[in-house]
C-alpha cells in the first residue's frame, strides 16, 4: 500500500519556505480513511548541514518503509498503527481498576512511578527496549532493588496483556535484561514464639486468629482474608489460590480446627479482615509489640513459620511443597536451606573443648 511523503512547513508564512523549518507527513489510506500523520520527532532546519539532512532523510525513509510493510500485512494480523498510538497510561489505569484490593495498591504505585518518570502522555509506541532500560535504572535509584523488580513486573504484565489484545505485536520487555532479586532474610517464628502469641491478649481477635491460622495452614494473607466457610469441606481447606490460581487441599489439623471453632460467629467469610495487606500488618505489629519477640514480623511470616515447623518436624520437602501450593519444588527448597543453616549455627555454638 502506497505511503506518500508531504512537507509540512512551520506556520510563519511571512518567511519564505526556503527559510522555514518543516517536518514530513505520512499520507496514506487506512480502512478507507485518509490519514496524515506528522513525523514530529524529525524537524528539518534551514541551518542543517548536508550530512545532517541526509541522516534525517534516512530516518524518514525508514519510517515510511516500515509503515508500508505494516499496512501491506494488516490482513496477517499486524497491529493497527492507531492502536500503538493509544495511551499506555489509560490502559494501565484500566487494568489497575480490575485488580483485587490486595494487589491494586502495587499497581497504583507502579503507575505513579511511570508518570513521575515520563509524564501522563505515554503511548504504547514510546515503550521501547531503551525506554524500559531507562525506567528500570530510574527505579533502582529511587527504590530498593526488590521493589523495582516488583514494579517492572507490573509493567511487563500490562504489556503481555496488550499483546494478547493485539494492541502491540510483541512485548519489548522480553529483550531487556532485568535486575536480579535480592534474597531477603526469611522471618519465621519458633514453636515457643507461636505459643507466646497464643497466650497474648489482643483487642483484634480476627487479626490474631488469622495470623495463627496462617501458621497452622500456610495460607497467604490474600487467601486467608478471602476464605469462606464454603471452602471448608470434608475436613480440609479447598480453594483456588489468589496469587497462583492453583488449587490447594490442606487437611485441617487440631490447631486450625480450634481457630475455626472460635470464628463460627462470622457468617460468610471466616475472618473479618481488611482487604489491604498493609493495614493488617500494621495491626499485627501491635500484637507482636506486646510480646518479647524481636523480629520484623508480617502476615507472610506465618506462611514461613508453617513451612519451617513442618520441615523441623521431619516432613519431607515434597509434601511441604504441595501443602504450600508451590508450582516448583525449588520454591520450597529455600526452607530446607534455612533449617540447615540453623542446624549449623546450633553446632557451631557448642563450646570448644581441648584435646
């Protein structure tokens, strides 16, 4: 399909065209409509040298050639040029609104970082490999490495969704080197520390019991907060995990059953909790402050506690992996590593004897 190039001069008509800057327009037909699209990034100036002008002409010709190929292959499913000019900000906002309250906050924070970096006028065609690299570097200066990775994952997820919806042909993120996650210290409780929490009076029973329930079942906060009585079937918890969408079946032991019996007054959901993890963690920290425990405890610590208690009790790693709902055994092996390190510390703490 033919694409014509037309010069578009600056609006100052008092100056002759020879001395006026100009840009090129791409003049073509798309779905029966005539479109004139200005290549705004390339401006020809009267002061340009011959070399500068030739370099700009090469860019213009390349842009024209790519458009002709794209228009000629539209029947093969290539993305409409107009879609690529759509607002990525508006698209990201629409995806954010569809997220659960537990994950919506991270998407909102990601959007804020995108706007701080680029502004609100960000189009799909602006998001190139180079743009993603610059955005990644910008994040690494402003936030921790793991936080930067989390925000980049949201951008990646949005771009993947755009590919599925045929807004873009491919996700440029796949060609970008990503920062590696820094392994955080795993915070978990010992058996004695769990017992201390059980014996500590607290004004919010739902928070206290939900945390202990996590220690007994290994469920994530998002799954505990959404847990319904209908998920309790035939002596086990049966649900689809919010994070992985995988189904788990967790037998209800004596400890978990005790918690469920205490929560029978709640009707639809087992626990009355804020849908926001941060809010629940703030309340949980107030509970921990009433104990002698000096650890940075969050709701996710209950999941770590469940796994480490099982492994120290001799449960094999494969069974622990299934109870946690891990899709890969490698995700569970980290707990075995932590336990082995604790064993080494214990052995090394023995007094040294003279022989």
